[in-house]
C-alpha cells in the first residue's frame, strides 16, 4: 500500500497488455486506473459528441486529436483529485500529451513517478489482438488462446456478450503499430532521460508479467 500519491504511466505497443496489467496494478496499489482508450470507447458507445468525433480516428487506427483526449483527461482527473494516484494506460501517446500530463499533475503537486514499458514482439501482438474478445457490458477482456471465457462469446464476470473491437482488424492493427512507432515510441527516450523508465518483458503468463512490474516498482521505492 502507498502512503503518498503515486502516478504510473504504462507504455507499450497496442496489445502489449497495458489494460490487463493496469487493472491489476491499480487494484494492488489502490490507484485510479485511467485508460483513455476505455474512456473513448465509452464516449463512442454513448454516442456523445466527443465519441462521434473520436470514432473515425479510432476505427482507422489513428490517434484522436490531442485537444479532444486532453479535455476528457482533465475532466476525469479533476473529478478524482482525491485519488491516491493513477495508473495512466494509453496516455500519453506523444510528446505534447506528455507535456500536458506533467502540467496537470503539477497542478495537483504530483508528477509522473515511474514509467513501466511493456516490451512485446510484433508477432506476439498480432496473435494476441486477433484472439482478443471484450465484454460490451463490463469491459472485461479475454483472449481465445490464452485466457478464454468459460462459455463461448459470454463474459464470465457479468454474462454480457463478447465482441471483437472494431480497431482489431488486421489492417487497422498494422496502422496502430505504425502510429505507435512514429508517435509514441519516442517517449521512451524522454522518460529514460529523466531516469524513470523501467523496461519489463510483457511475455509470459499475466501473473508473471505482473510480478515483474511489481518488482520494478518496488526497486524504484528502495
Ligand atoms: P487503446 O484502447 O489504448 O489501445 P492500444 O494502446 O492500442 O492498446 P490495446 O487496448 O489494443 O492493448 P493493451 O496494451 O491494453 O492490451 P490488453 O491488456 O487489452 O486505444 C484505442 C484507440 O483509442 C487508439 O488507437 C486511438 O485511436 C485512441 N486513443 C486512446 N488513447 C489515446 C490518446 N492518448 N491519444 C489519442 N488517441 C487515443 O491485451 C491485449 C490482448 O492480449 C487481450 O486479449 C489480453 O487478454 C491478452 N493478454 C494480455 N496479457 C497477456 C499475456 N501476458 N499473455 C497472453 N495474452 C495476454
């Protein structure tokens, strides 16, 4: 358990397991899990004006404009100022977003404490994403080859229907990987330069990956 605010950024390519590990990390350290992908998908499913603007970018595998994502993040952070800290999953995704995040946290007398980079090969990513199924009701995520639901197409947690994400089509995944390399990967150098980047292998069972993340976080604290 942490005694002061702890703000963690989870970085990695699409399908690296950021969402899976962000949920576990947030639960273990009592932090808020803030996934811009989940927030955007929620806006899309509610048909809000933000969701309508964002949907086309997401379906093409492009980044949603910074201003839209930034507004959503500000609202969410301000609503949660009392949180012990956050696990940022999918934010920042470019250097401008990293600057915005620094500013927002500074207003709360906080900072990015540690950046955990989940390293996974492209082949593993393609295999994972093609097997991913997500629950439309509660957001639980499964994988047909590694973590299948007990009943085909049905969420174990809430009985909702499992679906393939619109942006998990192969050509869109390739576009997301290319956007990641061009726009997001340069952040690794930024955070390495600050001495707060920790690289962790994202390959292996979820428990193993989480234990590596925990070790990286504890090493930072000692
Ligand atoms: P977002 O939802 O953030 O997608 P992403 O970064 O591409 O990441 P994914 O959700 O695909 O994967 P993940 O790393 O979370 O892996 P997961 O845990 O699900 O963003 C979607 C879109 O929204 C973007 O393309 C963009 O358009 C927009 N967007 C979002 N944030 C934005 C921002 N800041 N600025 C602008 N636009 C933004 O795992 C993947 C699969 O692998 C699952 O099936 C899982 O069960 C399985 N799995 C997980 N761990 C393991 C393991 N250890 N072994 C085997 N399988 C595993």
